[in-house]
């Protein structure tokens, strides 16, 4: 029910409600979990089974609190929204059967996409251990699969969470623009979302390629292996972000079945490549074993991104120039050089773990400044980012923007 209410207000381009509900949910989950587990630990003598049950109860309670907030808000604005809809020029009453039919027509194809995505992820679990057993023991094969599915996938997925906020706004914006026949507005929103994906994806990839080993040693000091896997897998970050955006665009345009078809083709490619590459001993070929599985994932995402982008261009004129690609690449390369130089200098002063943390913080700052100096954003776009107006005024004083 909470998902329905969040989706409804997202469709009305009121994203604050979803953000507020998630904040409330996480605060309550944290407080209730800590309190419950501490109480259970003291009263049961640290019975881990009961403590785990307490954590599950805390999750349920936090969801209920989230639901109460959303439902109360919905009730408070329901009449106002109903009056607004009735006053609309385009308002047409639809019966319950027609409404259900319209919802199913959209929701079923959109639901198949995540199912295909889940199948895509399960391809590794079906093929890796079986393939690795050709040249290593089952225990070693399970360990290698655990490195890829546990550590590497978690690290690669982290930057994607920053892109999801922009993706969630694309569907209502594109569908609204299509309904009002104002695809120029949709084009500007799509371009901005794609630009954000590039600006997040490229430095994430470069950072993980250059500092794969230090990052793994920092986060997993007892099991830091997986350097090559992280370097290969990180290449897919920008393409996955593009795929997230493109899927949202196609859904907004009403082309809900197309992403499913393309994802199915991508999953098929991954399955074929996994079957071939995983069973090759990495001693004979560098992209054999789990590295082959990582490479097949990258190729699959590149294929899906290329085909999807071609489809989107048929329906929306995305104004994306060469400068929009070159400037982020230039900023990323300069950031990468600064990262290497900074890390080497800091190693003479601080411990290795502290060096990587300081290097990442300095790199983020340098990258942000390079984006501003290179004028990656237009004046209109820079005002859309958090504190954008204040940043723009400072840049204007510095005469970076006239």
C-alpha cells in the first residue's frame, strides 16, 4: 500500500512525500531495532534467534509507521486533488473496469522487466560454480562466486543508488510531456538526467579501476581479493545508469514492453558468454573464470544500452552534443591523475587506509570544481542541483558564468 501511495505522488511529481516517508521509516527502524535488540539481549541472555526476530519486528513496525504517515497525508489532500482533477480541461470519468484494465496494461509489462533483471542476476549463480568446478574444487568455486556476488556487486551497485532519484522523476515527466505533446520539455529533462548519469558513472569507474586494491583492503581487510573483478565490473556502471534512465523514458512514452524484450536479449547474451568464458581457466586466459562472468555482464549492459538508446532516439530528440561527452571525460581524466599523485604524496605522511579516504575526498572536491570550471552544466541546469542558485552566484562573481 505504501508503494502505491508513493507511486501516486511520484506520478504527480510530488517527490517530497516519498522522501519524507523513507526518512521517517529509516529513523524509526534504526531506533526501534537498537532498542528492541538491546532489550532482548539483556532479558534473554543474548539469544541470537530471538534478537534476529526482534530485528524483523522492528522492520515491520517501521513500515507501519511509514504507512500511517503516507495514509494520513493522502487523506488530508484527497478532496483537494479530486477538485483539482474535476476542474481539469482534459478530465474524463473512467469506470472501475477501465481503470483496472489501464493499470494492468501498464503494470504487467513493467513488472516483467525486474523479473528478467532477477533472472539475469541468477545466471551467475547457475553457471559460475558449475563452470569453475572444471578446474578447481567446489569449495574454491563457491569462494570465487561469493567474491563476485558479495563484494563486487555491492560496490558496483553503490553509485547506482544516486542515479535512481533522477530515474524516478523521468517517468511522470516524460508521460506528462507526451500527453501535452510537449516533447521539448521531456528532451531537456532527459538530457539533464543522462548528463548526471555520466557525471556519476565515469568518476566511479575510474576511481574503482585505479584504486580497486586499496578500496577492497579498506572495506574487506580480512578478504581483500577481487581486484581484477572490481576493475572489470566497474566499467558497466555508466551503462547501467543509462539503462535505468532509458527504461524510465520508454515506460513514460508508453513503450512498456520494449525494455523487457531488450533485457531478455541482454540476458541471453550474458548466459551464452558465461557458459563459454567461466569454464576457461584464468591461467590460460585472463578473462576466464569469474573474470569472464564479470566481462559478460559488462558486454550485456553495453548491448542493452546501445539498442535502448537507438529506440529512444526514434521517439525523442535528445540534444546531446560532443561537448557533453568530452567535458566529463576530461574532468574525469584530470581527477584520475590528481588521485594518483595525491595518494602517492599522502602515503609518505599517513597510513594506507587513511590515505585512500583522504584521496577519495580530495578527488570528489577536485572533480566537482572541474565540472564547474569546464561549464559542464548550463546556467539553467546548474540551478537545478542542490544549492545550485548559491553556487551559480559565486561562479558569476568569479566570472566563470557571465
